[in-house]
């Protein structure tokens, strides 16, 4: 996660943001994040994991084969020794 600082936010905008957040039961920070996400992410965007899962299903991978991906090591791979 990244950190974003907004300077010189007009008090009227800050007040409206706090009100909007309270109406949705969120913190002001969570509401600002939600507004930014809704605004900058393309509509109809497919998350990479969902796209890869659909490719795997299309390729005929089984649930067991999908589970193997979740169990794989998250350590960086070592380069192949071609000598």
C-alpha cells in the first residue's frame, strides 16, 4: 500500500468527505480511498488473478492443479544453470 498526502484541501471539501464517509459507515481515509479507486480504475477491469483462473479453466486445469499453485514457494526462482 502507498501513502498519499493531500495538501491544501478546502475545508468545505474535507467536511463533505467526512459527512459522506459517516453516511457509509467508513473512516474519512477509507472513503477517500474508495472514491479514488472508483475514479481511476477502468470500469469492467478484470483482476489479474481472475483472468489467470479463467485461462486455467479454459486449459482444463483441475481444482487440484489450481491448489498446487497456491502451495508453491514464493521465494524468487533461481536462474537455470546452462553450463
